C-alpha cells in the first residue's frame, strides 16, 4: 500500500521540474555536450571549406601572398572542365577505383565465404589476413616500392620465377602500361581484408533456419547460394563498396609514395593532380576549384549510393 | 542447444572445410610475405638487401637499426684506426664501412612527434566524442539526424582539398608545423568516427541504469559519470584505439603541413637515404618499429574491428 502511494507521487511530479531542481536542464546539458564538437568541426572543416569556395573564384597564389587578389568569377571552373590533364586524371582515378573495387569484392567475398565454413583455426588465420589493412598506407606504399624494384625486388623475382620473364624486364613502376596495375595490386593486397570482414558479417547475419528450410525443399547448393546467400549478403557487400569507393576516390598517400603519379602522369589520380596544382604549381585558386568539384562529386555519389543501399535493405 | 542435430543438415562437410581451410591459409601466408620481407630486410646489410637474386638466407646484422638512429660521416681508415676501441655494436658495424657515427638521426624526434600528436588528438577526440555521443544518444536534439550526417560528411572530403585552406589558415595563425596544429586537425578528423562509434556503444547501455541512479538522488551529470561511463569503458577503449591508429598512420596532412619540428614518422621514413640511394635496411628498420604498435593493437581490437571500420554501421 505504502509502495503504491510513493509510486503515484513519483509519477505525479512533473519530470522537467524535478530535473531542473537538481541542476542544469537536460536541454542545456545536451547543448553543452554537443556544441564543442560542432564548434571544432565548424572551425577546422566548415570555415576552411567556405574559404576554399571563396578562393576558387579568385586567382590567389599561396606562394605570393602580397599580390593583389583578383576575382575571376567562374574562370577557374571553366578552365578545369576544359583541361585535358584533369580529364586524364579523372580517367586514371576511375580505372583505379573500378578495378580495386571489383577485385576486392570478388576476392574478399570468396575469402569470407570460405572462412564462414568455420574450419579449425579460422579465427587465427582471419586475424593474420586482417593485418595489411591496419597499416599506414604511406608506409605500405613506400615498402612496396622496394618490393617492386625490377632487379632486387621480391615481387619481380617471384613473377620471373613463375613466368620465366627476366626479372629486369618487370618494371612495375617504370613501365607505362604496368604502372596503373601496380597501384591496383597494392590497394587490393591492402584492402581486400576490409571487404572480407564486412562480407563475413553479412554471411553470419543469415539465419540458419533459412538454409534448413531450403534443405527441406531440396534446393541445390548452387540454388541456395544464388537465392539465399548472395541476396542476403548484398547490403553488406554494397556497404563495403561504398566505403572503399569513397576512400579510393580520395586516394593519395599510398600512390604518392609508391609512384608519385609517375611514370609521367600514368598513375596520377585526382588527389595527386590536386597536390601538384596546389603545392607545386601553387595555383591555389585553380586547385581550390578542383577541390570543390571533387568534394561535390564524392558527396553526390555517396548520397545516391546511400539511397540505393536503403532500398536494398528494405527489400 | 537441442537443435544442434538439426543444424548438422546444413553444416559444411569435412571435405569442404578442409579445402576452405587450405585456401585461406595459403592466402594468409602469401599476403603476409611482404611484411615478413620488410622485417627480414631490417636485419640485412645494405649490400645483402639489394642482392640479386633476393637473399632469403643471410647473416643477420643490426646495421639497418644503427643507420636508422644515427648520422654518419665517411673517414679515412687511418683516422678510424687512430680512434680508440669501438664503443658498442653500432660503432663497430659502422667502422667496418669506413664511417664514424656523427650523431643521432632525426628518427627519434619524429617518432616522439608521432606519439605526442597521436595520443593528444586521440584524447581530445574521445573526450569530445563521448560527450556528443551521450548527448545524441539520450536527449532529444533538434535536427539530430542532420547533425550526425554533417559530422560524418566532414570525413568525406579529400584530405588534399581540406589541406589547401588549412595550410593558409595555419600560416595566418602561426600553427604551421606545430604539434598543436596537428593535434587540432586530427581531433577534427577523428571526432566524427568517435561520435558515431560511441553513440552505438552508449545506445546499447540501458537507460534504466541512469534513471535508477537519478531516482536515488544523482543529478544527470553524476549519473552520466558514475553509471554510463563505467559501462562504456570497452567502447571508449576501442574507439580510442581506432583514433590512435588513424592519427598514427596519417600521411597526407602531415606531409603537407609539417616540415621540421612537428613532422611525424610516416612522412619521415621514406626520406631516409644512405650513400647512393635509399638505405633500404634503415627504411625497413624504421618501418618495423613503426608497425609493431599497430600489430599489437590489431590483435587487441579484433573483436571490435568490424564496428570500427564501418563507423558503427555493422555491429555483428
């Protein structure tokens, strides 16, 4: 009886009032907790973004800070869209993104599918496979340069051992037609585990009873794979593709140290072009415009993709 | 688990397990070879490191590590003979190449910079991230979804694109090539990850705990401090390690915004050169020392890895 009275009294006390008495209101506390993060992001991300937008309409050069800055309107954007080098860089980026994602998805999904068999020691070997993706892309790019050396490198030696082509002729980084593949190979080596890990989560999320039902219906393994495994793991595969796509579209560190964009400009992905324009040619206004275009492209693609992903999830 | 017998219907057969196991082990071994090769190279002498065919068996040497930590000058054999006996392994190794140690190299200061910047930014990002995550998790924040998306979207910008205005801003503010500047920048990059991950972890802690504490007379802040934080320790630790790894590995900002005093290890390691080209054993030694903490963290984190790399989107 007494308990019930206490309970009803507690319920009757207006909640916000009770909290206010005890100190800061919840609303105040929420803003107190969230605003530092928002302020930091405004200062370090958003303010610079607006500054970059402003610069993209000028002819500013960071190495000549005392020169008069002229407003050039849309001239930078117009020049970028007509610039042959930019289009070549975009094609190089597309080649890189397409092949890395294709290879990583195929290999990564296969590996996950095999690991899902839960053979003995699978946890240990999974951890070993995961190691490359945790490493610094810059350091990875640098040491793959060593592995790719035509005479002394392990990669060239292994390839020549298998194929019989003299090791001196396997110039992965100096040959114009091989260089674009050199960055694809390293990226695939490094990030296949990432796709594998997400695919594995997808495979493990499929409830056992669906397979049991299929087994009762005498569906073949082949049929089970195409009508259960793949469609149910698809949202996870797409998530992995989204993350890898965004990351590889921005790719800079690994490629910069592995090839530096060379030979010539055969591996010059968008971020490397951007660095060359901004920090070597010091065309700050021009490169800001290019940066804005890249950002809008990533952002737009990511948005479209997230919508598609949600549709798949709802199915 | 009385259903185990039913499961056996769909359990993979012993043969398929064996085949799968073999392929996975092969893949793991091949994919780990580059790392083992770097580790082996760090114990080679410079001539061994560039031998053809590549040497799998070799006489181990500490020359790479000696070269990594020191700068050397070439001297005449007469001069070296006139010096007293060698004072340590490195001294001895270097003298065999007609050189003497001139002083410490820049590796240690760069390594220390990496530590300061990585730990400093991780602390700030996790601190801010925990507060915001709690705010988003427990309170009705107007436009919460938009704010969260805004926080995530700052991660989508290409680092070089961000670096252009940051470079100008830091030049004006005197933050170029300072540890403080790098800590601020890495905090801003990592805070998005921290908020998203920690929100997931805090969402999983039942609200009833705090409500019970508040009925007992705790204020909201006290309840947060005494009930939520202890419950979220695992999540906070995992998030901290992810932030640490990012800051430790980051290269683009470090290469463009630091040049001397605040330079971290990733832009420094590739610049280690010996006589006549890159000193590969020293580079390999630097790489090995740089990667060891990451290997330890990967093993510690393996259960939380999936969550971390997908910003909390996949939880298992």
